[in-house]
């Protein structure tokens, strides 16, 4: 499994998300608190800087190396400030069959597309699903799929539900496209008789809005023939949390936001809290999609409950 984060609000230095906090995203590659599995298959990010050239185009970084040893990433993170951030450390099953390549590093963002997506989870029997999903995705989007992950196909499904897959979608259009993608996967799983637990925690941003999904198909159903191969994601719902506030940083020796939700100008969403003090973090309910957009400089938060 993987770890990911989303940030939307006042500009923040990337170092304060990726490296500095007690449970920063890069630290979660080797020391996740809510997952008993290392995330050693790469790091990727998108970061939107409104003051940069072509502000709709994010900073982009991807590497298959361990981010804890990545001096280029550290140097970049110390210098770049962004108002919207999507970061991801990738974990794969410990197997020689796993594909650790640049094409499989999240987030995914097709050329010219405004929306980027990262995924934490795994679709059971994906090889069987792939031909059926291909029939539901326009050829113009299929041609951009380069990697071997189920995550990139989920991304293509979401884009295929938008009126213009390359433009920045309205909030309702985006949430409907996500729900549609999940419905298609559910339908095709049913047609193939797939009823194994498959987590689909999603993280999406276009620089102006953030969407996070906590979801699992057929939670708790798993093959029992070989207990040694049973993944913990089949036994526990993958975690997802958020916190609202302002002035994210180090306050009184603790990494946190200040002011509380009533005075918030920023939102931070993550697979697990980045900070030692978790009192201000809220757990996203299972089978829920969280949408956040900035309205008059403040994050407007909506929760959508999913089938």
C-alpha cells in the first residue's frame, strides 16, 4: 500500500509537508504509523505555485529511488512554495513481479490534463478487469496510459467522465465523475464475479480544488488458501485524515495548524496525520468522498457518501 497527502490553501514550503513534521510524507516511506508495510517503490508530487510561470501547470517530480536519500527532492522542497500540493510515496507487494518504474510513480497526470490523481489501494484481479475497463475509456485517453498500475486506469476512468478531460472541472462534475468511475469498476467486478477486498483511496487536485476518497470494494472478503499472502489492507480499512486551520508550521514545538476550522484558510488531507499531535485531525468516514475548494480565501468542505 501507499501513503499520500493533499494540501490546499495559503502557500506553504514543500519541506514542511515532505520532510520536517514528525510523520512527514517522506518519513512515511519507511516509518508509517498506520500501515505495517514499507513504501519503497518511488516518490512523486505535483505542486501548484500561483506566482510561478504558467501557474496552472504544476511543479512535477517523480523518482523510483527512496525519497529519504533523495538530495534533489530535499533541495527542491526547501525552495518551492505552493498553494496546492499532491504528494505520494508508493508501496507495492514484496514480489519480483512488481513493476518499479518511473511510469508507475504517482501522481498521474496525462499531458494537457488539469487534474492529477494518486491512489492508495489495489484492485484484485486487475488483469482480468483491464480489457473491460478499456471498453469504457475513450481511445484519446487510453493512448496516454504508459504504466502497469490499476491506479492509472482509475485515473483514465475519472477523466472519461468529464465533459472535457483536459479542462479544470467544476466541483459537481468532478465528484460525479469519481462516483461514475467507482460504479463502472463495481459493475465490471460483478460481471467477472470478483468479490475480493479492494481498496480505492484516491487523492486528486487541479490546483484549485482537492478531492479525497476513502473507499473499498467488498471490504473484508479475501482468499484464505494461503494466510501468509494475506495483506493487512484486507483486514483494516485504509486510513484517511484531514485537518483545517491556518499558518501551518511549527508552533510551540509542535507541527500543526492554528485557529481551528472556524478561522481556516487551508486544508491538509493525508493517509495518516503528519503531526505528533493528532487532536486537530479528523478521520474521514469509510465510503466517503471529501471535496474542498477555496471560496473567498477559505476552504469550503463537502462530504459525499458513496454507495
